[in-house]
């Protein structure tokens, strides 16, 4: 018996997933229970996000359902929401292809790229793209050229993924900002190792709105989806369940290869825990669990289970023992080292205080700024604040509509009276009309990629 997985799903959401994915008798019973217990006017977010998928199953579950029209409307909303995200992101996909950079769509984008009809039922919040580590700098240039900016001013390399975004279209079905998460590692577990180096090479053809893109092989898709089961999301909808079941049931799924790759990553105990839970709830092909190698023993098994127990607690509730277990397990996977990519991963810098006299700040504005060319080809930037500096502030520097740098204001206690701050912009950045803007605040769904 595997360790108990840290899977915590509200009863209503589990009933809906059972109605969608379990064998017919269990699915029908789960749907009836969900209808009896749920108020359609007060659904939770995770329930609501499953309704487009329920629309495709409603004729099977309740042929005379009175909610059919409502479900169809939500399915159209899901399609429209996804379309706006993908159309905004597609120029990046096309730019990567022109640059000869193979990119793999992960998570919801990968589901749609693998099965285009899923665009009506699998809602996405962003587009996750995986590239090879060596292609990260060139991929970033494609993103910048299409008007995206790194949300934190940092790019992947030392971390497995980072978010980029740009304003969305003015449409009630579109998010205010469209996000692309650029990855060079697909999973949290093993993110400091070399386990993901071959994922792009192993990927298969797919398409997004008619444009070619790559998708993960079934074995790799199953591993990534199961990894999502062990991560806490600020806004969980548990889409990993459908993603995992689809991969595990795919005709090309190789159970022996799956377990070999999971074991190499020191993830087989975790995978077994999640797979046994999936099998109890939804049923899996028998070969999936029968191919599992003998469980680990001794200290290795103890550490795996300690890590699973730590994952079962929200991050802020983890004490020193849980944090130690997580650190040690990941250190063993990664060979006790973090990646040191051969390219800079922080595209920002800190503003420093200056003794210059403040320039006038227009009424109602937070700051004024000016930029001047330097003899070495760089530029000198000066920012004058209207009042005392905030405890922290971020600015985006743009040239000709292309993001160039993140400037961070982090005054130390003895710098709280400084109103003039400066930065030296190195040569080689875009030309064009400069603009300095306060960096938009990050939304509640951003940051998971880190």
C-alpha cells in the first residue's frame, strides 16, 4: 500500500470529477449526489470551472436536464475565454517557430494542443510553454518582441519557470492581462536535476488554433499532471485529475517507462500514492499499477513519506521538520546543487539614491523621470518622487513598446528621505521612444510558476 497522498479535494468537486471520469454506474450516482447537494447559484470556483466539461457529459448523465442550456452557455464562455488567451499568445508561438526554437505546450494548453475540441471544456488561465534551457535567452527575446514583459524582471534558468504578461483584449471574456509561463523545467520535483532535459526531444506534434506546437509524450504528461496533485494552488480547480487520467489511459502509455522515469527522479513513492488514489476514485488500466517496481526501503522510503506529509500541509503551516524534509528530498534529487545557467536571469536592477536636486513632479503624478545617453552607449535614468519613497516599488522601462528592464526601489531605513533615485542602463537595449511605468501589481493567480 502506498503512502497516503496529499490530495485534498472538496466533496462537491470530487463528485463532479467522478461523474465525468468514473465508470458509468459510479458516474451516475456521483452526478445525482452532486445535483442533490449543490446550489447552482452558489457554486465554488472549482465546481464552476468544471461545468463546461459537464456540458459534454450531460446527455449521458441526465438526458432531460433542465440545466442543459445554462451549461452550453458556460461552454461557449469557456471557448471564448480560451480563444482570447490563445490568440494573444499565438504570435509568440509563431515567433518561436520562426526562430527555430521547439516549444512544448504544457498543462491546459497541452490538452488543447493534443485535442483541439478540448478548447470548449478545458479552461486555461495562461499558456505554459517549455523550451530547452539553452533556448531560454532567444525565447525571451521572442516574448519581448511581442510586447510581453517578465512579471518579476527575472527569466527562467536558476528557477524552473517564470511568468511573462501583456494587457489582454478589451473583452469581458478575456483576462485583464494575458500570461505566458516560460519553462525550462516542467516539474517541481527534480527541478534542479537533469530529468527534464529530454522532454522536448521526446515530445509529439500538436496544434493550437491551427499552428503547430509540441505536446508531451503520454508518460511525461502523466508525470507532470501527477506532480500538480502535490502542489498547492491559490485558486485550485484540480484540472490535473483529467490531465492525468487522459495520459494514463492513452493508447501509447508505457507503464514500465513511466515507473522507470519516476524512480530515476525519486518520485515513484509519490506517484504510487497519487495513482492508488486515482484508481480508487476513477479506475485505471490494471497495467499501470502492476508495473510498479518494488517500493523503496529504509531511509529512502522514510524521506519520501516525510516529504509527502509535508506537501499535505499548506506552505504557511509547514514547520521546521516539514521544510527540512522538502529541502533534503529535493537536494538529493538535484545532486545537492542548483542550476547555474550560462546567461543572466535577472533583467533588472535596484535604483540607488542620488544627491541631485529634485526635478518638478507634475501635480497628481507619483514621479517624474528623465533619461540621457552616456558616452559608453548606455543611458542614465533619473527618477524623482513626489514624496518620500514607498517601502518598495517596481518600474518597467520600455523602448519603442519593447520591455527593456525592471527597476526596483527598495529604500533602506536611512534612505527614506531620498526623493531622487538613479540607475545606469547598459548598452545593447532597444532603441525607440522610452517610457517608464509603474509595474502592474501581480494578480492572485500569478507566481505559481516560480
